[in-house]
């Protein structure tokens, strides 16, 4: 788990968007003006462990890029059961896109599994990025297309795979989170009980 220094708030004020620029440039090179625009439109934010980035009933006002830590997006059903839709750790994005684009109240919650540092952008500033630097329109289109493909795979897993296959899919998709998440969180994502997760883990350990 990441442990941030006590003066992290000062750290945030001194930080730059260099990690985000490096991420974008893996997709397509940016000009100096485009880098300056990223620096202007994205803001750094720290979420402490268990702090909400979004609560059900609120409007999702930001798209988050994870620098360090981990956020989760989930829904609590009327029986009080938690259903996790997504985890987002380093170099991943997370948002309730439906609420973010439509400016309607969200049915989701997003909170921090660990102390988490993000770059975030409002929808208004995202549209400004598209307008002033059309290259970002292409970048975010690719990101959304990739997210859609991942969602399709997740849905297919849920309707056609066994619990063990879904667990293995989690291990393949989130190998960097296996030792950072409690069994209850993994179980809520896969759709099985924590006890079954424990049995599957023990089965993989045995020769």
C-alpha cells in the first residue's frame, strides 16, 4: 500500500502533470502548446483511503487519471450487497461516464482503496481540450473505445463463464492489484463469496 508523506498537500501544489503527459505521448506526440494545455486543464487531487470521489445521487463532475493508489467504482443494491464495476490503479482512468456526460445524478460510488493521487478534469475543460487541441479528441476516442472493448469482455465473462474463469480473468486483468486488495473486494468484483476466493487461491498454490 502506498504511504504518502504528511506534507503531501504541499507536494501536490509543487507537482506537474509530467506523468500524464508521458501517458498521452505513448499514444501520440504532443506539442509544447498541447502540453501547456494539459497543465492548465488538469488539476492534481489527493483522496485519502476510504474517501469518496463520487457518491450515489451526486453528479460525476470529473474524469480521473490515477497517478498513485487505487480507486474503485461500485453499486450497493437494495439488500446492501456491494457490486464492484471497476478498479483503477496507476495509469488507469475512472469515472461514471454516464453521469459525467449527461450531468445527471450518478447511481455509482467511487472511493479510494488506498491513499490515491489523481489528475482530474471537468467535462467543461475536456470539451475545451477537444476544441483547442483536436488531437485530444482522437486520444480520448481511443480510450473510450478501449474501455468499451473491456466492458464487452467483462459482460461476456459474467454471462458465459464459471466463477473460476471469472476469477482467472481478474488475475489476468489486474495482476498489479492481487496483493493490494482484500478478498472481499476481489469477491465483490468477480461476483463470488470471499470464501470461494480463498478456495481458488489455495487451489492455485497447491502443486
